[in-house]
């Protein structure tokens, strides 16, 4: 038998033994309290980030609703302002004032003898 073949078999056996050792180290590291603490820390950070994202998202939606309501109120106020300006213009119209004076108050344009000049 050739010595190279035996060396190859030993190297294969050594690599499989190394793999078993690595698996044992990995299994033991899973039970390590520090490893568990790290996993809990990562979980906690992810939880905090998720809650923070949801809070910001809800706040954004709430502000959107407030903006929509403010725009609706602004539109209503602009319409009311337009209506009130038209009402003021109607109330100030000379034709309306003359009609009220003539019909409701009994006023008329003065005749020549009703005019008194003050010096």
C-alpha cells in the first residue's frame, strides 16, 4: 500500500472530526447566557423600532386627517365670507336704502318749499 493513500484518509477523518468539534462549539454557544442576552437585545431593539415606526405612521395619518378637516373648514369659511360680502353689498345699495326710506319710513325727496337753508 502506498503511504499517500493513508494520509488522505487521515485528512478526511480529521476534517470530519473538526466539523464535529465546530458543531459542538455552536451548540454550546447557543446555550451561552451571553448569546441569549444578545438575542433578547436584538429582539427588544426590533420591537422598539417596530413600535416607533407604527407610532410615527399613526401620527402621520392623524395629521393628515387634521389637515383635511382644516381644509374643509377653510372652504366653508371662504364661502361664508363671500356670502357675507354679497349681503353687505346688498344692504349698502342705494336703491335698497331709498326703498326702505320711502316705503317703511315714509320719507320722500324734499320739495322746494321743504328745503330750509341755514346760514
